[in-house]
C-alpha cells in the first residue's frame, strides 16, 4: 500500500505545475511548515489533514518538513477514542514523517495521560510556545481552516 501511495505521489509531482521560489527547497534546506491544530471538530481536522496531503503531493519528501502542533481542543484529535477514519489519516501522515506534537499543559488540565493518545506523538510542555518557537526558527505557520 505504501508503495502505491508513493508511486501516486511521485507521479503527481512529475506532472505538478508548481514552481518553487528561490532558494529552492533541498535536502539540506527543506521547506519547513508548522500547522497549528487547536480545534477538534472532525471536518476542520480533516481539512487540515487534506491540506497536508496537498503539500506532500507538491514537494519531494526529502525537501519538506511538516510539523503539526496540537493544543487545547485540538489534542482530542490525537486521542485513541477519536474518529477512527481521521486517526487512520493521521497515522498515515506519520508514516510520511509528518510529526505530531501534543501539549502537556492541555493534558494536565484535562487529566489525560499519554496512554490515551495514539503512538508516535511527541510532547512538549506548552504547545503554543512550540508553535512560536517553530515560527521563530523559520517554519511557515499554517492554519488551514
């Protein structure tokens, strides 16, 4: 399945009409994008995930780094009891090195623990601070909804 998706992505990239601004993204200097996810509405979460898929179609994977910082209600989207189809999309994106980062402050407020979340989520104490620091470090900030 992963090979089929990779083939589709490569085929799409081959025929893509996007032109990249200078400096061109490279392995050494990839485009860096940070999504902020602070809402758990399924349609909004899926809109963000679709936006990520669209970005992945345009850039060769070795020239792109995508991070999704979740905090507040957005943390619900990473819980094991969230919408199964959406969780499948999230874990699929993780296979393509999209990093999902959760907020421990939200977890503490809601009395949640890591066992309630899907595997391979990274955690920081304050999601909003992580978002700020990623932007300061040169990541392009995206709110897709």
